[in-house]
C-alpha cells in the first residue's frame, strides 16, 4: 500500500510539473535556435562552379548537406549565389572550436553521405580552395544563426540579400583597424542593414589539410543582411563608397576592400526575416 501511495504521489507531482512547464512554454515564444550558438571557428567558403551549373549545385547542396553538419555539431549559416560572379557559390560553416573542425570534417568527408554524393558535387566544381578561416572579432559578434527556412510559411524561400565586405588588413593591425572601422559599421546599421557578424582571420595551423584555407591574411569580414535592392543601391552602397577614403586613410589596409553581394539560395538560413 505504501509503495502504491508513493507511486501515486510521484505521478501527480510529475503531471503537475509537466502542466506548469507546458503553461510556461505557452506563455512565451520559444527560441528554436537558442542551442545553436558559440560557433568560434568559421569557414567562409567561395567556390567556382562550372558555367551554367550553379543552380544545380545549390539544389544538391541544400538537399543533402546542411542538416548533416548540424547533426554532427556544426552549422551551415547560409549559402548564396555571388551576384556579380555567375559561377560563384559562397557558403559559411561554423564549428564550436578548432578541434571540432577536424573531427566533424573527417566524419563528414569520410562518411557515407559524402561517399554517395561527393563525386556529383566535385564534378560540378572548378575550384574550392578560396576559403578564409575566421573567428568572431568578439564573443558577441559571431555569425547570426537564424531559424531554418520554413517550407510551409516561407514558400518563396529565403528573401533579402547578404553583403560581405572583406578587408585585407596589415599584419598585427586587426584590432586597430576594427576600432577605426566601427564608426563605418555603425553607419551601416543606422541605414537599416542588420549586422550579421564581424569576423577576423583565425591564425592557426590548418588541422584538416584535405580542405585548404588561405594563408594570405589577416582579413576582417563584415557581414550584413539587407531587405531589398532599393536599400542596397540607395543607402548601403553610397555609404561604402564614402567610407572607402577614410578607411584607406588609416594606413591599416593592404588593398581596396572587396564588397561581395550575396543572394541567398532557397534554403539559406542567413536571410531577411520580417520582424526579426
């Protein structure tokens, strides 16, 4: 009898706790990507694909790979068509730390999914070695992780566009340049561009040499999300042009900054979300 009463009490307590938890969850909007954070190692990958095959490459990529990396503890932040380069496909991948990069890449590229689809992907690529290995400038300026595209409510797929401004910085001058550029970045944000990350070169040995990374750094990469082409053309582009002379005058750059305009592919996480 005592065991029976104890069991009843435990079940009652458990039901009460479950009901309270459910009520609390109903009282606030859940954050579906709360657990997807603290990716301290970022690969900024720019591929050259065969002419006329970029859309096919994107379809294969989005069909098989983003969730595979997520299940292994990495993240695909987003994937894009380079607007001014008809054979350019860019994507960004994040890892918790540099050791995770080696472990996850080995598990993926020596695993069954890549064995099945790797040949198809490689046949569509001309070059895959233009890769910057990066880290967040600070803990709060890593790449934004947005919820995955909802196939029911976002039937048109990812909207908006992403910009990446790539600065080749003088050696040992990343922090100094970042400080000088902060006023420019604040101007971008004030113009309605959502900052999506400020990244700098991660200067460590390549611990997965099967995937080459560039060694001509250091670089600083500023990422932003823009609602539409009108905002891009009338607000953001003029700001970048006006800022060019002042940023060059710092003497901390090794060349003219590169501005890459990126159109999100259908399932890209990094995109414009209304009300986000």
